[in-house]
C-alpha cells in the first residue's frame, strides 16, 4: 500500500472557517441607487467587472508604477464570491517572475459615472505589507493618460500601520503642466477585525471621504481639474511597494473582503 503524507507549506496557517454577516439591500438603501454589486452571485459578474493582469509591464509601468511585488491573476484562488462576499486573496507563490499573486478588478468600459456617492462595506487585511485600495480612475485614461485623466482614491490602507487609511486625489495641474495630488490620512481601530463602510461624496464643487460617519478628507474642485468627467471603479489588493512597504517574512496569504459596493446619484 502506498502511504501519502499531506503536509502544509512552512508558512501556511491553519484554515479557519469564518462566519460573516452581510448587510441586506433594503428599500431605504435603494433610494437614489443607480448601480450596485452585492456579490450575491456564484461568480464575478463580467458585465460589470474586468481584470487587470500581470505586473504592469505590459502597460509600460512595471510594478504598476509603485514598485509593487504582486502578479495579478484572474484565477479563482485570487478572486471569488462566497456567501455574498467578494474575496480578493493574496498568496506567497512564484508566478510571472514575482513572489506573490493577487487580483485587481475594474469596471472600465463597463460602468462609469460622474458625481454621486459611493459606499463600500469591507474588512481589510491584517498582514504587514498588504496594500488594499478602493479607487476611481478617469475613463479618459486611454486617450490622455495618467494623471491627466484624474484619480480618486477612496481608501488605501497603509501596509505597515494597519490602523491607518489614506484618501488621495491625483490630477495634472494644467496651469504649469505638472503632477498634483492632495492626500489625508486617518487612524482608527477595527479596520482588520470588523467591516466598515467607506464613503465617497463627489459633487461638482468638492470631494469628501468618510469612514463610517467620520469625515476625514475634503478637497475643493475647480473647473481646471478633470473631475467633471466619467470615472470607473477599481478594487485591488497589492503587496509591498510605496505604500505597502516591507512584507512580513512569514506572510503566506491574506484577504480583502467586500460585502457590497453601491453608487448613488440625486
């Protein structure tokens, strides 16, 4: 008889089944709702979402322009739906010349909008070196490039200080043709243990960002900025790089878990 021993990799943690409680879309939640994904299907809705793949080299920005350490895939191990939640899982593994795999999804050419409110309920990863983000990019990026298209980072989690989040807006200053940005950080507990709602309020005059009911960011918009154009949504989990920093030597896997993303207007 052939005896086979199954052994976990050295850094692989024991799997613990999580019981998560999602929030149901109520009649009150539907008021003003123009688009949402509750992630209640069995697989990602390809009418809404597409994948960015690789390490950015094909786009001319190796490391996705930020010295990131991951290789993005469309494999089910890196992004999947389960019990009404979207999971984006990063793993330590050799792939595409990188040491880590993960996923980045976007609504480019499938759904975009100008102005409104975006609400995202999510739980962020615990591992040092992970860098999750919810953000918007100008649909004009393929014509005018970045940062002239504009970018709105609703939330990025600091890779070294897991209780710290950032909101940032990027654009091109047309007056002197230089890159411009405005960023603010906010520290709070429970980001990796509990689900929290992250909100963008985007009007012709301002961009405001909130975690739960606390506003931590506001920027006044002017007519010279590109924030009067259609933008699309992105969700990703990066590792390392300019905001992720050093990745824990013991890292094997961690998850960004999203309950829903909802877009409101009027």
